[in-house]
């Protein structure tokens, strides 16, 4: 295998130890290995699948601190976030899917004539999965959990920036009893390893989380090869709507969290903050005060809320977006520059007086940059909130139930949070409208991604009912 420097220490701006990259011939080996392992996976008793996932959840909790440290070292997110939110969520995901292994069943359906008809739900086979760098652990769980619960085998590609936590927890999964060959991890770059996985003829399905542009490529490669089905969880430009009846202090805090969580590197980040004109000025001033209090620094240090961006490329991209906002006439309320001389730190940044046609209003920034818009009535904000190529998520903050109900029905988004944000229970489906993706992750809907439907029709001789 080739060795490449594809991991960086984002809070010091230096290279981490080399990882191995998987060329096409090795990926083909894993795909064939997964195909041969499909029978073994299917023969696993339903309860054994469940026991493996439950043991895996126990091991995740046992090794919580090590897993969180790897996630922080790899990604730059605050250790406290990884240790107290993301690792426990991964364990809960595994327990949730462990409960589904013996509840996936088909139907007996009536049919005209002398026929007995069964509808079966069967594993789809060899599943290719590609996870992103912003939430390596959680996206691992969102994909591996349902695929294994349904009896599939997996070839999973990590993001080139963040392979460590996925590799570590995969060892724990094998320690929990998963047979060899059922889960295979490959590392490498998208244009090589990712493209090879999407176009491989031995892969029966692809699940991808990442940018919309890359999602289009995955879809095309899958269609050109064996027309494998595709699940895509892609980009977003989510509106966060604050009505004039809202508690402004609470709204400011929630909007701050909706945008700045995980350094703003969330596909569902509330990156378009729409605020009613009657409370707009107060909201902007209080948002500025909150941003100035945000603790940015070494992600391993206690109390740090914001670590560095993932790498130099993303760091420079965000700074270009900030410059675009200034150049286009938005008001820079606070922030707007890098922070410190080492690492990829960016000041928490807020723009007010943002107009819908500006670049920062239309494109996904994926960084700690909040854009605040002014509106004056419900119909206006619905129209403007929906005027996006994306439809992943939305937030609504109001004390009026009628207003909340109107907005939740009118907004073209896969998830609408009312007086909350970023609630990711394992049972809640997640996915987008429009160019934010195809299909859903989590919940019962995620199982459908990994099952084929088969109709079995058996002729009956002299049935009693005819």
C-alpha cells in the first residue's frame, strides 16, 4: 500500500503520522472479501447480530476517553464535546439498532386467484459507505449500525483527514464478535478510493455523507457502473427563524449554538438567521456579546467551546467567504479574521444586514460565520427561507403554537426543530429535500436503505377459498 501524509494536526497546523492509503486493487480485494462474507453475515442468528451490537456499545462506553481523544486529535473538535456528547451518542445508536435485528420482517399479502404471496425484506449485499470528516464517529454509527442490523457486509471509506476514530472503534466491533470480512475499512482520497468504491461492480449499494458536488459525482459513478442504489446526505443552508414573540435571550443562545457548534462545520448548521424586525437590533447586539464570550482555543483544554477548523483548505475557504461578505456590503458585527499564529483558528464571526443575493447567504460556508437577516411578516420569511437549493433542516423559535405549526408545514426541509436545535435521537430520521440529499439516516427509515424487497408467489392447488 502507498503511504501519504493526509492527516493534519489542525490545532497546531502540523502533519500527524502517516496513514495507509488504499489503491484500487486493495479496495477490490475488500469488496470481493465482503461479497464472500455476505453468506456468513446472513447466517448470523438474529439474536447474535443484536448481541454483537450490544457488546460493541458496552465497549464504546468502556473506551469512551480514548475514542474521544482520537476524535479530537483527528478533527480538532473540543474534547468535552466528543467525550460527553458524541461517544455516548454512538453507543446509544448501536443499542437502538441492536433492537431492530429481530423486527425486520415481511408480509403475507392477499392476491387474486390460487396464489400464496410473501413479501420478503432481504439484505442488499455488499454496502459501500463513505463518511465525512466533520463527525467521523457519528456518521460511522449512522451507517454501520443499520447496515449490520439488516445483515449486510460493508466496505467503509473514512475521510482522508479523519481515519483514526473509525479505525479504533472498528477494532472494538471485531472484539465484540463481528466475523472477519463483514466490515472492512479503507482509507484514501475521494477521487481515488471514493470513486473506486462508488463505481465498483461488486458493491451493491452506496451510502455517502458529504458535499452536494461530491454527491453528484457519487450518483453518476453509481449509475454508470451497476446502477447501484444510493443514499446521499449532503449540504445545507438551514434557516433559523426568530419571531418577535420569542424570549430573545434564549433565542440568541440557541441561534448561537445552531451555527457555531462543531466550529460551524455542520451540514445542518443554522447559517441563515432570520429575525423579526421588531427585535432585530436587540438580537444582533446580544448575539455579538455572546460571540465575544465564546472560548476558542486548544480543544483538549477544559471549557473550550470552539477548536480549529479541520485543515488549511477549509480555513482559507472560510476566510474567503468572510471577505466576500465584507466586499458585498454586509455589516461585520464581530470577528472576521484568523485567531492566533498557529493552527486553523477563526474568530467567531457575525454579519448583520445580510441580503439574500449575497454569496454568504446562498452558499454553504461550513465555518463559524453567522449571517443575520431581517424580515417583517410570516409569508415573507417562509418565501425567503425556502429560496435555497438546499432543504436539509430548519429552526423555528416562537411562543405561538399557530405560528410554529404554520412554519413547520411550510418550510421545505427534512427536519424542522421548534424551540430547539440539533436534536439527534437515534429514532429520528434525518435527511434533506432538494439538493440536500436522497433518503434518510437513522430511525426505521434508515433500515430501508439496506434492504431489498422480494415478492414470492407460490401457486396453490385447489385452495379452499376458490
